[in-house]
């Protein structure tokens, strides 16, 4: 079977942006991350908002090692980036979970579930990091 990988990510402490600066700034943060993901994904990859402040990148023809390197490159680019608001420069970080088909699962729902568990591990282990899904 063809191999592909999934990177599931969300913005660390996103609620703080909305609560501190309002939902319009929160929207700008989401747009900023969407642009950053488009810049760092390959043309053949699929970048999508998954819900709330979560995004997904589906990496076609991509093994786990390459997907993990891509996730780390995205994480670093996000950490370095700046969001210029009127009087303020905002910085964001993201936590990412990576899973691979067929290594972690064959079914889409299971692949998403494993990437989601890895994302939660990234948050539990301090945020602003990449975690790889566990094998079954």
C-alpha cells in the first residue's frame, strides 16, 4: 500500500489570544498559521483546518521519518515567525502529532486518532514540540 503521513497540530494557548486581544486577533493568528503551513507543505500535500485552532497536513507518498522532519520544520518556522498587530508583535507556538499509514494504522479514523493522541502527548510534555504516534 502507498504510504502517507498525517500531521495534526494546534496552536498553544490559543484561547489566551482570543481572551486577551479579541476574536479578530485570533482570526489573524489562524490565517497566519494557515499561510505558514501552505509555505512549508509540498504542492502534493493537503493542508486543512481541522476545527477550532487545529490544522492537519496530509503528506502523500511520505514515510514517518520525512513526516517527522516536516513537522519539526513547521514547528520551528512557527516559533520564529512574528504576527505584527497594530502596537504589538505576537509570537505563537504549536504542538504537533505525527502518524503514518501503514505504520500506525490502515483506517483513516484510527490514523487520525493516533495523531491526535500524539498531539495530546506533545501538549502534556510541555507544548511547542512534535510527538510521534505510538505503534499498536
